[in-house]
C-alpha cells in the first residue's frame, strides 16, 4: 500500500511500498484507519482515503455477538 500525502510528509520514496500491519474495523465491516510499515518506519492511523492499494490480501473476522453486561 502507498499513500502519497503521508509518504511525502514523511520523506518516504514514492517507489517504497508499505505493509499494513493493523487496521480498524467498524461494526458494519468498514476499515477507517491503517497502521502501515514502510521499511523500518511505522506510520499510525493513516485514513482509508489516503491509501492506494498495490495488492490486496483479504481476510475475514468472525462475527461476534454483542455482550450485554
């Protein structure tokens, strides 16, 4: 994944591709923020709209019932 605005602000070369290491997940399945590793630099909370996917490896999370306390 790459993010031109984030990469530009952090002096990461345009040819460098990051790896998503974590993402948020809303109840309706939408991802809003990513943590991305570019080489030895970790970039946290990159908004979804800043990301351009170079390749995608989808995965799924189990559906959990809401617990009432």
